[in-house]
C-alpha cells in the first residue's frame, strides 16, 4: 500500500496517513489526560500512533512520580515531553557555560556523576564552599543550569532537562541577583579564553545588561560577537517586559549573532492550538534588528528548589501532606512546627479543611514536589533553547554557531495570530531543528524518527 500524507488532529503534525487510527481504541486510562491536554479530542476521534505513545509515556511517568496522581489535578508536564525532544540525544560531548548571579551544585547536576567541570566567581573572591552552601544569589543560576542540563536525579528522572548529559561550566557574574553590564562582558570574555580547555560550545545568559545600546559601540555586545567568531553559540534571554509600554531587548540579547529567546505560554499541556505568548520583551532593537529570533516555554517550567532553605523545608512539608491520608495530616503538621505559620494555626480544623489549606499553599507557592517548583520568565526559556542546541551539536559536532542558529530558526513554528515582532520565527521545534542540522552535512534522520 502506498503511503500518503495526512495531519493528526491531535498533535497537528504531518504524518503518514497509515499512522492515524480510529479503529484501535485508546486505553481508557489515557482518556482524562487526553481530554485535559487536547480540548477538542474525545473517544472515537482520529489520533496518530505517536500521540498514543507520547500520552502513554506521560501517563506512566507522572503516575510513577506521583502515586496519588489524578488526571484532573494540575501536574507540570516535563519539558522534553512538551517539546517532543528526542530521548536519544542528551547533549553528550557538549559543554554549556552558564553566566548568572550565582550557582549551587544541585544533585541533578552533580549526581551520580558530577558534570560541573568548572566554577568561577568573577565578582568576588571564590571560596571552595560556594557551590555547596546555599546563598541568597544561588537560586537563579542553579535553576537555569538545571532546567537545561539537570538529569532529574531528585525526581527519578522525570524532571530532567533536554540536555541531561551535557557538561556545564558555571560563571558567577553577579551578587545577590544583581548582574551588571560590564560583568556579563567579563564573563563572556572568560569563556572565550577557556573554551578549548572545557570544550565549551554554548554560552547561556539568563540576564540582561543595564541599558539599550548599539552593538556597534557597546562592549558587551562586541564581546558576544567575538564569542560567535570564536565558535561559541551565544543564547540569551530576551527579557520579561513585553507587557509594558517600553519593552526593549537589552544587550547581549540585542547583538546580531546572539539568539535572543522569548517566552511561550503553552498552558502546561500538549495542545498546540491554545499556545499563547508569554510577556517577553521584543524589538526591533536600536539597530533595527528583529528580536527575539525564537520562543520557547517561558512559564510552567519545572525547576529545582534551593536545598537547605526555608522554601525547601516548606515544599517538603506540603508534598508530604499532599500524599498523606486524611488521618495523618494533623500529626505531620505537629511534627514540623514553625515551617509554615498558617498550617501551625490550622491544627484545629477538620482533615478536609487542612487538606484544602495545604492545596492552597501548594498552588500559591508553585510547588510540584518537595524538590521542585514551577517558575516563569525568559530566564528559563533561554536554557531550554540552549539544551536543544546541545542536542544538535551532539548529532552534528562540527556545526558552526550560525549553522545551529539557522537550523533552529528555519524550523520554528509560528504561533497563529501573534505579531512577528513578538515571536520572531516562532516556537522552537527540536526534532525538525535536529533534522535540518543533519541535512546540512548530508546525514539522515531515520535513527531519530518517532517510534
């Protein structure tokens, strides 16, 4: 029988028509998950076999991680699943340098194998204990690096980054979440000097400079351009001011060779039809350049909670309450006095009311589990794109920065009814970008096709 092209009404991808079925019933356990994620689907409607595979995997992994999981409850979908990034490529052989205000050696980076090749502090005298002692400035860089390259060690592999086997170099360029224009420049130039020593291929910058400037005269932008000429792909967050009257994209994201990443709101589901923009900054820049070039999920992103902090202690308590039977709620709260004041004052309530208080706390504090919460911002959209770039470089190691950028933007998917200025070329598309990159070297993509 000859193959023919068709579109799956669920994932809206072009597939071989023989891969779409209505005759084979979808397992009933998947119906609630499909209904929540695909608002127009109902039993008996067409669906492709790949969607059945993806939803089966999502159902199995979520229920394994959350034994009391019910499909109608809100659980954050892991990033690789949301973007359908191929599992075979995980950034092996590639090092990403992260420039941020501070870092922490989170288990998702350091266990079972420590993939942190180097930590350097460019703004103060570095101490050996910096990476293992939680500090006020540690959380942001910890989150960005783990969003891209974490292996999900504390979630049984569920909340891993797309480049979960890439190595990392951590460059501290700020103090107490304050990152200065000139310190980002210093960080870029440090990476340029040490790129060969650590095989650094990608620089992720989830911070912006202090002011708008032309790349022709701005030293930070010039450093980013120099990095590109040295063979480094620079990826930077576009910023989060898209809801304001003034929404400039600042250096280094405004430099021509840098991939500026804006944010997408995919509603934490796999239904492409209701994708919207996040409030990310957009151009054109002072030099008339279109920014951002690409968008990626910028909200509902699973990220680690900084261990050893009151936030982590509260999340662990809330997670324990979420998974405990009603009969144990009161005892759990009494065993953790002082962790949450509202819960301490709620011990006279009936169990169902205690559970309601806990659920409100879980929702308001964005808690996923005792170790993770969901976060938002282009700070986290950028490392997602960096992780996909690491996949591309694993598949085609000799690509130059501009070739990786071309593969990403030429395969991006535009969001309907959103101005081009806000989304650039559109939503990042990992499988298509990898295929485009491999085609540049005459390589086939059959080994990475969907099952």
